[in-house]
C-alpha cells in the first residue's frame, strides 16, 4: 500500500508538471527618449528603447512574468487592456489596484492569460503618460489543439493606430489641470509613424494575411481601410466573430480587432488609410501595402469615408456578432454559454456628463467625477482602511431630468468630486446601460471582464428597448462604444472577484473624472475565488505601514 501511495504521489506530480501552463519572461526598462513621428523632436516613453514598445506574443493560459524597471524621474505603472486578470486584480496596473513603481525601482507583474485568446494592448496608466508612448501590442494565440475558424494566414501584422499631439504629455496634462479642454490632435500614428512616416506591410500576391488592429490613441474613433481591398472581421477582443466582409471598419478608441484580407489585386503598392470619424475636421494617415517585387507606387488620392456618417457605423457595429460554432480559448463552441437565458439580478444605468467643479472642467458618471486616492483602493479594501474611498458613491441611475428628452443632458447638472466605488455581488448577472446625451462618441472599458453587447441605438433607452436586445449571438468584448445621443446595453456575468476599473477610453475624460471602480465582492474570502496579495506588492499611502492592521482573510 505504501508503494502504491508513493506511486500515486509521483504520478500526481508528473501530471501537475505537465499540465502547468508555460511561462514567458520579459525584462523591460522604461525610459524617456527622443522620438520624431511628426517631424518635431519629442520626449517619448520607450520600453527597451522601442516606440511603440515590445509585443507580448503568447498562447492561452501562458504565465506572463513582466519585470518593469522604472527609469523615469516620476512614478509609473503599466496596465493590460483586455487581459482579464482572473482572480487577480492585484496585477491590473491602475491607480486603484497598484501603488506606482517609484523612480529607479522595479516591479514584477505576474499574471496569466487565463482562458483567453485575441488581440489586446498594454499602456501606461498614470498621469498622462499614454500621450508619450509606452504602449504595445498583446497577442494571445490559440493552443495548437484548439481549432481556429479560418485557415492559417500567410503572416500576421500588428497595426497600432491612434491620434497624436506634437505637444508633450506634460504640457497636455498641465492644460487639463488648468481646467481647459485639449485642442484637436495634430495627426494619426500608424505603428508609431506619422502621416507620411513610411509604415509599410509587404505581402505576396494570392496569399491571405491577418491584421491585428488596436486603437491606442487618446480620444478619437478611427476608420481603417485598404485601397481596393476588402477586409473580413474574424476576431474582436478575444471573441471569434461571424466573418462579415467590409470595405472599411471603425475602431473606437481603446478597441482591438482582427481582420483577414487577401492580396488578390495587381502587384503594386496600395494605400492603407486611417482617418478620424465624427469630428469637425478630419485627420488622415497612410501606410503602404506593398506587393512583393512591385515597383509601382500607390496611385490616386487615398480613399476616404464619410466622417460624420453615424448610421453607417451603427449598422456596422450591430453586424458584429459572435461565431457560435467556433471554439474560443477552449475546444467547446463559443455559443455554449447561453447568456440570453440568465435572469438579470440588477440594472445599472450610467450617464456620462461634463461640467465644472471649482471653476474647472470635469467629466463624470451619474453626477460623480472620480478623483484618485493616495492609497490604491484594492489595498484599502484589503487592509480595511477607512476614509480612502466612498463605497456606494456611484448611484445605479442618473439623476432624474426635467423630461425634455434628447435635448437635455445631465452634463449641465452639478458634478461632485469623489473617490467612488460601486459595490456588486460575486456571481450576479448585471444589465448595464450606457446613456450618452452628448454630441460625441463615448468609449467605455471594464477591466477584468468581457461583456455581451446586447443592444445599441439612437435615442433614449427605456425598458421597452429590451425588446431589441440580441439574446443569441451578441459579441463579447471589453470595450464598447456609445454613439452621440444614443445608448448601449451590455450584460455582465460578475464571476471575477476584485476591484475593477470602469472608465472612459477617451483619455481626457478619464483623466478628468469619467471613471470609477466596481468592487466584485464575496464574503467567503477563498483562494478559489481570489488569489492572495502578491508577496512583492508595493505599499504606499495609508497602506505604507501595515503591521498590526486588520485585513480581509483571503
């Protein structure tokens, strides 16, 4: 019997060792360096001397160990847009979960791409660092044994697009701190290069390629198109989609997606065009799609789209649906989770607003403009520190209006500054409605989750709007847009315990208060539901001296 027990232990150890997901190690140095994307020398944020930063390329369930050395003269954090940090908001890298990495020091993120595939990106989350760079692509590939619903492409290319300023990030931050709206951006960058900066992609005639596109900009929706070529959407932020074909596709700020295209035209150069949408003036930037061996330049002016056509964009967004028969990160079909048959336990309505606090421009949600605390909310919650944040500080619905409908906006209502947290119960199923009574497109992101985008339309949301919801194959993603004077509804299965940032992806609005934190709470305090505080966690603010403090028993 003793021999059998030993054998069982050995077998269990071997199985465990074989089952453990692979590790990927990254050692990054973050520093200032000279960049020149618009013909004007700028101070950029580089990672290992690169702008944009290095790409993270991994498979589902990979353990990612990222050692970040902060060589900036100010605190710094990286966050991981779309990485769900299952049971592990300790690694989310935003001000509400992590203390900043002090100048001259390092912090090692330990996270896992648990049950995820898809295209995402990382970015600097403090101050206005994102306007200086420090961002890069994340590519999570399916495991070899999990089928992908399209043939392997000849190659894959990362395409990071975003609006950009000539002014430094510190100058932009000072403008906002003075209570002033930022001016319109100066240009659009494609993989860190300006409108005529020479970004190019080489292809061979007759082959099909995958482009992983992320809008890493600060505020604007961008349209992507390839001259004389159609693109087929195949993936949106980790969800394989119904494979619709488009002549161009909108990518709202903070969003990521994958398209396929076939190089089936005459061998020559073609324009790749990225342009702003829904703006009073239009910015365009071009890259080159080059057929191998071609000596013929792209001809004619770059193609353009109607920059103000909201209906086109809305209908395109509604056409993006989940491929129910395709496998996701696991071999089972994506459609096996029947979200439309689950009872909603809570409805939350969130209205964005603009106004002034103490004579300065602020943005808010349901009348509350978020301000960061000196102590990360996650640490304050863990150590039971009082006075750091206001639990329940965000109401479940905006204040009642005067009944004048679309022409009225709570933007005119008074805003109040608060470090606001919305509480929620683990394993509840929530309907969340984003209501936009302003004239600009909004883009919202929830850390820690992928949400079902069940409906969107112009006008005012009402309970009757639920009759239009897609309860069968709505796309699941982490960043959703809300069109001007319109609404977007999502369903969320709150199955990931932690403190999660819900924010505007318009970086000006986020910086000036259009965000808050959603605490997904369970009283069980089990490692099954949430991982323990990391042994290398940085401490700051009221959590600096934690000896003798009571804490939640995780």
